[in-house]
C-alpha cells in the first residue's frame, strides 16, 4: 500500500537522506518535537504533499508558508505543493538540495533577494517549471564542489543580467550544481 500520511510522533530524532522520496501518494507529514536532524531530500519528488506541520515544541525546525525550515541555518529542507518562499533573510537564506525536486505542479518561481544559496537538485524534474526569476540580477556562481559553494569561493559565473533563467534548462541539465551569490 502507498503511504498517504506521515506522523513521526515525538520519539523520532532523525530522518535520513531521501527517506520518503518518490512517495507519490504522500499528502501530509507531521514532524514531532523530537526531530533534530533532517537530511536532504526527505520529501523529494512528493508532488502530492500539500501539508507539512512541525510540533510547536520542536526547537530545530518549523514551517512558514508551506516551507519546512531549519532554524539554525535558515535553510528550506522541503516544501508543500503550494509553498511561498519567505522574503525575510532571518527566516530563509538557502534552498537545500532536493528541496523542490519533482514538483510537477510548479510552473513558475521567484527566488527572493534574501536567498543566497541553492543546493544540488533543488529543481530537478520540475517538468512544468517554465519561469524561474531571481529578484536580484546579481551574478550567480555554480560549482560541483560543496565546499566551494558553502564558502562561496570558486565556481564559474552564470550571469545573464535579466534575472530570468531558462527554467527547463536548470531543471533538466544544470541540476548537478550548487548555486550561490556572494
């Protein structure tokens, strides 16, 4: 049988890399107060996911506008199919690896100016993503090296000066890179 909902309860402390990836029927996820470590891609390719909640007593994660966010790093780890990226830098600075992968209903997205980092596979297989716009048209850099990305050194530039990028190109061909802006 297919998983349609997830409730971790309060005793689960960690959820591993891509643990529930490609659970096509998963529509809701409730994370308990005990969760303190989530790895990338926990809900990657779960395009039916329309609700994520986190116990209010959890000191590590919370949900804002459909985005599951790690408090300490201001990184989005997962998102529902109706998310809006918060525009406050104290809330969100980064979009983690695999965060939006496989969101088939996603047709357009604007990356607000507070976002300075996008992880690998963030938009992978977003088949209907037609428009990807950056609020700031600053030069972005791409690298396959995680350490260069986190330190924001090295990499090659990817400017176009308009703030609009070919979304399908990024989704289908440029997904194996970390993206950052200085």
